[in-house]
C-alpha cells in the first residue's frame, strides 16, 4: 500500500446520499482479473447525465469527492475502490460510509473521511470554486476560507495509511499466535474440521 | 456467574486470536467461500508476494456470478464453451487458481455447483457458531444458521487466504424482534423487506443484527437464510438467527457436516450459543407481524418498500430533503408517477432465483401459485434459476420444473443469473422485472432495468397477472 498523509485539490461536489457500489462501478466492469483500468467505468450512470461534474473540465483530475450519507453501500466489490483510485480520487468525504466500503478504501490507501452534514454542506459550497485540503497527521479538512473541520480516524488505520503498511505482512508476524489458536481449536472442537467435499 | 452474553459476543469471543490495545482483534475465520469475481486479484497478490494459502481445508471455491445459466454440456456431455471472452477468462482463472493453491473446487457441471450462499449451507460447510467470509456482501445469508458471516473485499480475501484471519473491530449489536403470527400470503421475504423499510438502507450501519421473536423461531432454515441474506440491505455488517432444533435438523447428514460422535459434540456446543437471559443489545427494534403485508419495492433502494396495496409515494411527502431528491431520481429512473397503485404496474420480466430466494422452499412457493396457470401475454421473459444443481434435481424430482415450463417459464441451470447484470441474463433497458433477488439498485439487473423486489409467490402471481399483484387473491 502506498503511503498517504495529505490530499489537496479540487473536489467533485456530488452530495448524493446512498451512492451504491453499482453506481460507483457497474457489474459489467467486474469481469476483469486485474486491478487497473476501472476508472473508465467509474460512476458510469452519473456520467451519462449531461452536465455532470465528472465531465466538467472545472473538476478534471480532482483528487477528492464529496458525497452524502451511506456512501459505498451495496456490494463488497473492491472494484469500487480500485475504480475511484484509477479515476485519480484519493479521498472521499461523507457523513457516513458502508462498513465494507470504508474497509476496502482503507486497504487501497483511499481516505474515507467522516464529517457531519453541516460540514459537508459547507464543503460542497467551497468545492464549486476552490481547493480543499486534507491533512491526515492533524486529522483536519481545511479550506482557503479559514474553515477547519476535524475528523476521527482509527489510530491503527492512521498509522497504516501514513506508513503504507502491508497488512498481510503485519498479520503474518502473528503466525505463532494463529498456530496456537489453531491447535487449541482442534483440541476443543475437533468436529469443526470439514469433511472434504 | 459470568456476565450474560449475546450470541454475537459469544461467537466473537470464541474467535479472538489476539487483541490489540485499541480494541482491534485478530479474528480466526472458520470457513472461506471463494467465487470467480472477487478472487483473481487476491490470488495474483499471493503469487506476487510468494505466499501460500494457510488453510486450504477451510476454503471452498465455486463459480456462480458469471456463469451463463443455459445448458452447460452439449449432447455428447462435453462442456459448452462460454461465449463472452472476459467471463470465460475469469472462470478459467478460478479453475486454475483453486488447484494451484490446493483448494477444493466445485466445477460448473457438478450437481453440487450453485450460488456460494446456497452451496455453503447445503453442503454442511456453513455451521452454527462459525465465522464465515466470502468476497460477496450477501455472505450474511449464512447467519440464518447462527454463523457470524459477512462479506469482505478482495484485499481481505487475500488476507484470509494468507493468514486465515482478519483484523476487525467489534460491531455494535442490535436485536430485531418480530413477534406475532404472519398473515396469510406473507413469507420470509416480505418480513425482511418490511424490516428494511422500517430500518432504512443504513439503519443497521455498524451493527450486527440478531433476528429474534416468535416469527423467526417459526421459520424454516430456508426462511431464516432469506432474512439474514438481506441484513446488508439495511446496512448491517451481519445478521444472525440463534441455532435451534430446526437448525440442527437441517444440518444433520449434510456431506461436509460433522457426523457420528462428532455430531453430538457439535450440537452440545451449538446449544450453548443462544443469547443469555439478561444480555443486552446496543439497540432493540420491535416489529409486529400483523403489520407485515406481502411487500414490494417501488424505488431504487431496498428501503423503498410498500405493502402491495400501497401507492407510489409523492417525493415531496418525505421529511428529509435528501430523501425527496433521491425519491425523485428513483421515480424518474423507474418511470413511475406518484399516486399510481402498485397493483397497476405492468411487468414484462419475472426472475425467480438468487441467493435470497432460490432454495427448494422458494421454488415450491412459486410453483404452488403457478400450478395450472400461465404467464400473461405481456410477460416476455420469465425464468426460474435454482440456487444449486441439487436444488434443481430435487425440484425436478417433485415435478416443479414441469409446472414452471407449463406456465411459460424457462427452467435454467444454477447461478446468480439476473440478480446482477454481469452474465447474459439481463433485463432490457426501460423494462420492469418482478424479481426475488435482493437489490433494486440502478442498473443492477442490466443498464436501465427497473427492478421490483418481491417474494417468490408474489413473483409467480405477477407473472400470471402481467402486473404487480396481491398474492392473496391467488390462494389455491
Ligand atoms: S445471487 Fe446475487 S446477491 Fe447472491 S451471490 Fe449471486 S450476485 Fe450476489
């Protein structure tokens, strides 16, 4: 995972609630066996609408997206996070995220920042004309107009994001503890071993 | 005496390998189901890092999402090649990756093949009290057996393959209690649609829900799987139903389940799992069974639920301005006008299938309505897609396939089919489908497709009427 500590630039002011994973990347794009190239299908149904923000040159290459409640609800497809990253988005700001999406975003170094609706409303306004700055170290979102919003983030996730930690590598350091658990499991609940199919 | 615990807490505590100071836990995963869509990049990641699968014995792979549901073998018993090159490539990748990493693989022409969430319980792979994951959000389905089951993304699939664990934080707990007696024509699907309408699409966010009450206790395992399947549609991380004698009777004798002395030990353990008297949930929601009618969705979020006797809502009637906006967009996409009676909405397509409603009981409920009847002339496409090859066989043994084909339905091979628009089974743009699946999102059943979620009996009734209709008028 690549390290990330700040994001700054324009933000797509999307604002909608319940943006689901089929909106972020429709199922027809899921037949790939690679992680790259999904940006082409990102937000396809929103981009089909004339005058949408994604095709507005004003926002070209924006690294931030602002959305409403429950962003990323729906399927577990990590393709949603890959598609957004491929489009050049490094952070999403919303009042809430689906659990699976925020996990997937984290695993791909995509910041999923939770701020209250009032802050979202203000950022939507700023996004139309100016840049937005996100600083992970200080856990703040700021604007050129002295707005300053603090956000919460799990300290472990923060550490992993800032240092670009490989989570599997980290867990593999606990291999011995896993072996101990497995040994106890086969002693306590031997019947758990499945018969081969 | 120890502190009373909920079912969720008991399962969680039994799976903690390590706990960090901030509360994050390394959780052991007992069962991992793998399908073709969310796994290729995970296997690729393992290969790139030179890692192996830690517990292939706890991992089971089966193709379902991409597979066409038309005949799989030709008249000589040879596999028919898949026309779409990208689908073929993805299916081949799983077929290659499974043996390379030592994982059991059920191939497309095996009678055991089916939708992951149908295959797991059916084979006895999914068991009460276990942790089960799969790269698919409807993994919550297995919670109907009393397993802590949830969907994960591809990076987590790779993490589980490599370590058989996940780094997780504990969710909050919620009890959804459904008491009373279900009215005539009301099925498990109507119960879960109703719950989703009450809670909202994000109502369960951050929670694991335990479904309790007399209605849930009286349901078959199939019905409980249907309920738990849609936990994610009200935003929950997972859904649970406490295992009981109904559960044990369902599991007993299944191929991968414990047998002999192991069986008795397993049941003794499973009996300790139910939530203790005096245990508390972070949130409790009570639902009266008398309030649940045969239900249907009108919009593009599963929370957009109405009784079939309802009328299409006026967006300005919603209190929340963002919901007003969403409802306007939904109605525009769905091509509906406020004030229209749901029973006046014509449908051109019927889909009976998906991991929500493709088990034998679902097919029986639909066949019961269709017996001696035919689909209406305006219904252009009606398909039944059994959840697995074994469900298909059993249905054929009971003569259900004949009832469906006589009524004008196509009888297909198992798979995800028209639940999601990534295999050839799609609903044409602008047309409506009465569907037994779990999601009515924009484009879910194909670009521009308009989905109305219903129960199997309601889908069958809609086929006969040619429009959404109240199944209670069809009592045989
Ligand atoms: S049937 Fe639908 S919801 Fe179920 S696993 Fe397949 S695609 Fe997912």
